């Protein structure tokens, strides 16, 4: 009897507890991000010979809704011409620009029933070029050969003289979206499994300058479903989609994997067949995204009075 009560209590305690906390304390310096104390991998994913203290900054904007509660502060993630990642197996990805905070070797964050929280807003001084496709968050499979979901911003990558496609729009489409948002790339959208045919877009909203866009992403790795929660500014999150089917758990032995947050800028051009190496990027860029409140809990936010 005692044992049963104890086990129930233990399960209840695990519900809603933080399984990862990437919220940055107000007194943190850039050096945190290159140190072993960083909540993220201090070495990846960056241009060759670039270090995290060179591409992180503390912008002059107020905290996001999830940082406010814990005295956290936003960070600004920078990409420039040096942001060319070189992997040991595939060499320098010359047509991409990447600075991505990495949560890896943490199987607990990519299994079970988890919810990620994250907030994004434009930089007051170093805007993005939304004629490009940017990836702000994604879950990459352990063998690096697939992305299970990707949060994107901007104009979907497309060969020159073709029409950009957002894939199959299901789930939530903001009533505030206008044709102008689509044509100028001011759209934030969540896509599912990379190799789904067609690729599915589960969530799409306007990306508004100077406004926090807050996401909750409930991921059920056991049942391969996800649900999107969303708000702007300091509003409470709302569930904006039903549970939607998506390949989250991969197939053994390629399950688990890692989660990336930050900036990945994809190229434009005529031939994007192999967009790691083919396609164009302007030189002389100095672009950032403002990021706040990255953390993860066990279970669904509705059970935790968060939504
Ligand atoms: C920030 O403040 C916390 C709590 O007061 C302290 O433990 C930590 O060492 C401080 N960090 C830095 C980088 O000053
Ligand atoms: C990085 O540093 C290594 C060793 O000094 C050098 O060989 C390489 O060319 C550098 N790469 C870049 C992109 O600067
Ligand atoms: C934005 O990107 C497009 C496509 O690469 C390029 O033609 C344009 O010059 C860029 N705009 C700015 C302001 O850099
Ligand atoms: C894109 O279009 C929207 C809707 O008209 C507008 O509010 C926004 O300022 C535009 N953004 C850019 C970068 O032109
Ligand atoms: C799910 O993703 C894995 C790649 O990790 C793939 O092997 C598998 O075929 C996918 N399953 C479906 C149903 O798409
Ligand atoms: C496009 O890129 C692919 C992959 O790198 C290459 O094999 C092909 O020759 C290129 N096609 C053209 C027209 O440049
Ligand atoms: C990038 O932009 C920021 C903000 O405007 C500026 O302070 C910085 O000097 C720029 N960096 C480069 C290398 O131009
Ligand atoms: C949320 O709470 C309900 C009712 O207690 C429970 O059935 C459900 O499994 C919980 N959801 C998650 C994701 O833990």
C-alpha cells in the first residue's frame, strides 16, 4: 500500500518538471556559452573556427514570457560570412550559414511525452533577409539524415523562377496572414517530417517585427503525435492545433537525435539540388534573431497550468 502511494507521488512529481532548462540568467556573460556550464553544447553548431562568444549577444529588448518568470534574459544569435559549418565527413557546407544552439546526447529530451517552449523575435538592429529560408528550431535524427520537425521563417527555399511552396497547410493558419506576408516572407511556420510527401505545415502565422512569438511544442514520441501552442507578446499560450500525426520517433536504430535552436540560413539560386553546397548567399551579412525562454517539461502544458 505504502509502495503504491509512493510510486503515484513520484509519477506526479515527474509530471511538469523541467527536463531541460536553457533559460539564461540575467548575470550571464558571453563566456557562459563557451563553457561547460552552458546548458547547450559549447562547441556546436558553428562556422569553422568560430566560438560561441563571438556569435552570441545580449540585445536591448525586454525578456520573453518564459524568461520573465525566472529572471532570465534574451540572447541574440548572429550569423555572418564565417558561419560555414564544416563536418568531418562531408566538409564545409559552403551554401549554408549556421549558428545553432545544440541540445545533444540527452535522450530524455527526445523521448517520452515532452513539451518544448521557445520564443523568437526580430532584432532591433540586425534584421534577417526574408527572401531566404531560415530554420529556427529543428529535431535532427541521430544519423543526421532526417529532420522530424522544423520551425522556419521566411520564404521557402525554391529554385529561381519557380513559386515557393509551404507544403500542405493543415493544423493552424493564422487569420491575420495576408498575401503580403507570404510575398515578403514575414511568416513563421512549423513543418513536419522532412521526407513526408507532401511536406506538411502544421502551423503558420505572421512574423511581426518587434514582437515576441512564443511557442509550446508538445511532442509525444511514443504515439508520434504533436500539438502546437502559441501566443504573442506576454500572453498565455493557447492550444492552436489538435494532436497531429508526425514521424517523431524515427525507426531503430535511428531514433532519438538532437534539437537545434538558432539560425540556419539557406541559399537562393537556380540549382538547389544539394543546398549544402549549391546556391547563393550574399556576402557581408551581419544578421541575428532574438531568442528567449528555451526550456522543456515532462508532459503536456495543460496538465501543468501553463496553457
Ligand atoms: C549569477 O548569480 C548566481 C546566483 O546569485 C551565482 O550563483 C552565479 O555565480 C552568478 N554568475 C555569474 C556569471 O556571475
Ligand atoms: C580554421 O583553422 C584551421 C587551423 O588553423 C585552418 O587550417 C583552417 O583554414 C581554418 N578555417 C577557416 C574557415 O578559417
Ligand atoms: C536578400 O537576399 C536576396 C537573395 O539572396 C538578395 O538578392 C538581396 O540583395 C538581399 N537583400 C539584402 C538587403 O541583403
Ligand atoms: C510584410 O507584409 C506585412 C503585411 O502587409 C507587413 O506588415 C510587413 O511590414 C511586411 N514586412 C516587410 C519586411 O516588408
Ligand atoms: C520515420 O523516420 C525514419 C528516419 O529516422 C524513417 O526510417 C522511417 O521510415 C520514417 N517512418 C515513416 C512512417 O515515415
Ligand atoms: C546541380 O547540382 C547538382 C548537385 O551538386 C549537380 O550534380 C548538377 O550538375 C547541378 N546542375 C546544374 C545545372 O548546375
Ligand atoms: C553588426 O551589426 C552590429 C549592430 O548594428 C554592429 O554593432 C556590429 O559592429 C556589426 N558587425 C560587423 C562585423 O559589421
Ligand atoms: C494529462 O492529464 C491527464 C489526466 O490526468 C492524463 O490522462 C494524461 O495522460 C496527462 N497527459 C500527459 C501528456 O501526461
